């Protein structure tokens, strides 16, 4: 068949009615002419008519043949079934509404979840040949990773042949001025070939040229599309404009296309320039990304860099002679195992919701099928093949599911716009969650799959043998096998719902445990914010120290402020810097997190000093170096010092580097430092992992440009924010504050990776339970309607309302209990996959299972109560009379 | 059964219709059926109506075209005529037919 012919045949399908009527006209004319000729040859009118008909042949067969020849037969019946299906839906809008709504929930949840999973895990990174992009870091051991030191990076870059481009990068929080109030503008310092690594080209202007990251090159920046739009109003003349970052004027040389790094965020890129005094090997202060040359494998690149590192070993400081290079797929750094796990588990949960939704629709269709059986039986008796009837049922379910799917996509769109911004902090930066073609394709495939699943059950009931027997039954005849199928479906729904509730209860229990973990710091009435001092205005430690002291003093003077502290890091948000410390006589150094705090830090956050003293204003530049350890570090050092009591490390002297002010790529001189105190552990990273070794040093002895302000107030802390802003402004009016968060918000943020999946699974478990209850309700109330007569007879024979009630309830309880038994078995098997998501809760926690089973039972019995009480109110006289 | 009639040989109704239109020019369905019966004499058993499904197919193939006309009984009827593509198709089909009969004839005439 030529394409043209196919098109004409499909068109014939649409013009079916007209072609039919044209044929009728032609046949009528034909018969008239034949009659006329026959009469002319001497036949009577009656004889002539008969002769004409006889010569013509069977009109009905010609009609059929005409339709067959002119178009595609199955398409024609398909269109007919489609019309019929739509008609049926219009006739029963209540059924249509419920089925479509149930389907919309199932498909909506799945589509939204799929788009999230697609963006975070499945879709390739938005760069050309993303598999060639790698992350390059230093590796103290084959599995650990550390930041890069300038000289090692430069040597690797110069000597290696594996990379097409290799770039360093480091985050930067700058102050943007010149547009009203100064604002914070987060960007990245990058080597000139950074954009080559990602294969990103400028949409406007250009990206960096080679050499633009060398000392003395002009100050230039590249903006993201979002930054151009939001910070500079999409100014078309942006390339002729200079912008002021940290008090220095920068020329905007280019804008990269929207979405070129995935999710479009307002950011800028500025050359990462190595100053002469940053060219060291012992200070690790930036990360690296590279693009492998075509044909070079990850393993080859790894081996090459490791060989290079081994060769460079003699140049390294003693303590890192064994360090090698770490080359890992770029994507590994974006998605960690716990995120992957959460997404898989959540996706599994919404798949179960979809299954339950499908079961519900199948159930509804079966219930409806009872009323349709007669129609089907008649059609079968008139010669419709079983295949035709099955096709019709399938098409009906297809209509329902596609309509439901369309509504589901709308729901998914709403979910994505409403919920994803809340989740995006947990997603990789490149993940742009959108309803794109892939997601729509998923929605269509899922809808069709459900339609097939849903349509199969009712169509299995259409075995022709059984159908003919229907004709003999009275209208009342609900067959027990159909009832059996519906009960099985309800049992399955209860079982799957139970698995979901178990999962949700486990997550919430784990969340409660996590919530209950003592952070080791005061959480209420404490507010935090950050300040980044620009290097231009604060070029040395002295000026920074003066600023810090002055701000702290002014904030403390604000009425309602109880205490104020300055530090480099806020509890629960990690400690940016690490340092090794050495104990005399022990060669192996002790890794620590290196946190710089002012004298008020412990008091503000209610962290008790267990042994020794805290810092004072006298611990400043020029005074002997002092440090405080947390309990974990005290224990680690006690082992090194061979002391029995960790408290005894107080008073000991260790050695560690003193980082210079500003990241000048140097650890600073390694000097003696005295441990003057031990504090109770505070949670520096998160609530789950054990607290790492932390070394606290006076901020005033080792100042830093990026600082946090931690303020404890007498009342609601956010109320003090305006005065705090004002206090900072009075010291330096050009400094914007960073994100403002109360400690409670910090804690919530910290737990979000656990909270979000718990809520998502919880919500879906609730939906699943409601759907299962709906299924139970449907089956029971149908059964009650079908058995009015039976119930009537029972009552006439002396059964009381209570007997009937308990009869129906027993019926329901049986289904629920069977579902629970299967569900518990399923849950035992399935909740194991969430083990890594749980915190101090066993995946087989008996209490959680009991709570879940109890909740399911209650909901199930409530759903059963309505039809049961209706049954108990059946009037025997009426029931018996109505269906004589 | 006094005179044995045969059905239209499979696949040849198209050829018969095309040839009829080629010889007779434009005509409507009834006169086409009559003409085919006439030519076939008593040899053919044709349900007259069966030409209509064949006609719609030929039309979809663009081998014949239709116009609306008025019948002798004053009814609207479709008048069919051959298209250029139809004339080409007729030549092809005639050739095929001749080749097929020639082949079969050889077998029939072959001596042992």
C-alpha cells in the first residue's frame, strides 16, 4: 500500500457516514434502473422488483464488503467501540468521575515522581558527551577525596595527556553593589577552560579565553541566563556594562544559554587566578573538573594521574607523600546513594498507589459489568466473537485510563510547580524537574499499561460459555465468581496499602527518633546569618578582626539580644575546613574539622566547657596559640597520648598549621598549640552520623573572611533581625547579609533529606488506604444491594438487625484480615529496601507494623460500617416484594 | 443446472471493470454491470452489486475517477471514468493476464 492510499483509507474512516449514504444512493438508483429495464422486457412490477434484487445480490453483504474494501477494518470497529465507550461514560457520569479521579491520582503522583527521578537519576547530564566529564581531586587514600593544592593541580594539568580540558573551581559569595542595597551574589571562581570541560558556549558574547585566569589579566565575569534576567533585568546592553562585585568593577563578557548547567540559577563565573603566594602543595582549597580526551577511559586517566602523583611525591610535604589522585565520574558527585535510595523507595511507593488505583478501577468496572452482562450476552448471542467483546471492554478501559491519565498529567504539572521548589535543595544542581516529552511518554505508557491491566479482568469474565447462561438468569443474578474476583482485588488492595503504611510509619518513627537526637546546642531563640568580607576592603586579618569585634559588640547591645557570637561555621551545617594535628612522638597525623569561634560561641549556644576554660578576648593575634577539643577529639588524642582519661589531654601541646587570613593557598606555619579545654560534643554535621573530631581555635587568632553571626535573643529571634541588620550596616554599610535562619530552621533543613521522603510516602500511604477503603466500601455495598432479597429472607426468618450487621461486618473483617496477613508478609520483604533510610529504627520494627495494621483495620471497618448498617435496615417486606 | 456459470475469476473483476471503462468511456454502475453481463453472455454469474466495493477500491487507487450525474430515472448517480493512471494500470494488468494465460496454455499444450 502506498502512503497516499493509507491516508485515503484513513480519511474514508472519518467520512464513513457520508460514504455509506453515497453507496445507498447508488444502490437505489441501480435497482430502479434494473426494475425499469425488467418491466420493459414485460415483467409485472412485483416480478421486476424481485428480478432486480436477485441480479443485484445481497445488499447487506455489498454494504459490508464496501466498508471492508474502502478502509482498514479494525480501525473502523475501533472507532465504533470508542464512540460507544464514550457514550457509556456519558450515560454514567458518576462512575466516570470516580474512575477518572482515581486514575488521575495514580498517574499524577507517578508522573510527578517520575519527572523528579528522571531529572535526578535517569536523564543524562545536560552536557555534550557527559560521560567524559570527571571530577579530579587529591586522594589521601584510594577511597577518600580531598581538595586540590595549587601546584599539584598545575603539574597534573601540564603533564597529563588524558584531558581535553582540566579546570579548578571554587565557590565564592560576593557582594553586588550599584543597584540599590548591596546584595549577595553567589558565583564560582573557575579556570579559563572550565566551560570547555562542560562543552558550554556563550549565548551572548563569549566565555573565558586562555590566559584570562593568569595574574594581571582584566577583571571579567560570565553570567548565567537567570542572573542576567533577575539581577540585571535582561538588559540587552549588558556586555557593555561593568558590574561591581566586592567593590571591584568587572566587565561582563558573556551570558551562557538558559539551562546550560541544568536548573537555571542566578550565578556568575569569574577566573580563578593563582596568586604567587598561593602556589603551594600543602593547602587544599579548590575542586577540579576535567573532560577526558575522546577514547581515554576513566581507568586510564586514573592510572596516568596516579603515576604522575607518584613521580611528584618527592616534592610533597612529608605527610602527604602517599597521596594520589582521585578521578571519578562527574555524575557521582551530584547524586549520592542516600538520595538515590530515597528516590527509588518513594517511586516504589507511588507505583503501589498506582496499582491500588488500577485495582479500584478494575473493581468499579467489574461492578458495572454486572449490569452490562446481559448486553454482552445478547451481543454474543447475535454472533459477536469473544475477541470483539474483549476488544470493546479493553477500549472502554483505555478511554477511562487515558482520560484519567490526562487529568493526572495536569495534576502532575501542579505538583511539580508547587512541590518541587521545596524539594530542590535535596536534588542535584543539574536536575531541572520539568514535564518534558520523556515524562509525557511515561504518563502515556503508564496509562495504557493500567488500561490493559484493568481491562483484562472484566474481559476474562466474558468467556462465551458463561455468557449464554446469563441470558437465562433473572436480572438479579450476581454470579459468585465475579464477587470472588472483586473480593480478591480488595484483599490485594488492603495488602498493598499495609505495605505502604508500614513504610510510612517506619519513616515517621525514624523521623521522631532523629527529631529527638540532642543537637548538643541550644536551638530555640537562636538566629544565624552569614557575612562575607570582600578582600578589597578587608585585605588583612587586623581589619577583619576589628570588624568582627565591632559587629559582635553592637549586636550584643541590641535590646532583647541575650548573647551574640561569631564563628566560621554554624552547628549542623558542617565545618568547612579541615586540618591535621600531630602529637609529639607520633608520625601519623590526626585529621580534624577546624572550627574558628569567638569567646562567646559556647555561651551563646549553651555548649558546656567540661574541662579547662573557654576562649577569652585575650586569645588573640600575638598571644600564645590555644585550642579547645570536643569529646570525640579528646578521646582520639588520649589514645595517641596513651592517656586513660580523655580529660587529661587538656594542658597538652600538639602541632597544627595556622591558616593564614584569606585563602592564600597556604596552611600557614605549623606551630605548637596548647589544648586549654574540652567541651561537650555539639552536632557539627548532622544528627545521624557520630560527631567527628573537632578542633576549636580562637577566631581572633585565625580570622577568616567568611563568617557567621549567631545571636540568642530573649524573645522571638526573627523580630530582632532588623536591628541586627542595622548594627552590621553601622559598621559597614556595603555588606549584605546572607541567608537568615533560626537554629530550628537549620535543624529542619538538616533533616530535610529524611523529612521529605517520609512525608511523600506518608501522603501516598494515606491515599492508598483511602483507595483501599473505597474498594472495600464498593464491594460491600454492592454485595448488600445484590443480596437484599437474601437478607430480607433471613430477617423474615427471624434474624435481627444486629445479626445482619455482624454478618456483613464479619464478611468485611475477613477480607481485611486476609489482606493484613498478606500485607505483613509483603512488608517484611519490602521494607528491608528502606533500611538505609531509617535512623535507629529496625526495618522490621514490630511496633510500626502493629500501628500500621491497626490503622488499616480501623479504616477498613469504618468503610464497611456504612453498607453494613444499610443492610441491617433492610425492610424484609419491601425487599421480598420488590424482586418477586 | 442447465448452463454452468462461473464466478468472476479471482482478481479479474478489476481488470474487467477497467477494460469496460476503457472501451465504453464514462458510465454509471448499472450500465457497467449490464455491459459486463452482456459481454460475458451466459458464461458469468455476477452479483451486479459486487462491482461497487470494487469501484470504491479502484477509486481510492486513483485508477478511476467519479463525477456526479443524473440517471435515466432522474436520480443522482456516480459516473465512473478511467484516469491516465487507470489506463496505465489496465495495460499492466492485460499484460499480466496474457502472460499468465500463455504460461498456463503451455502446460496444457505440452506433450508428454
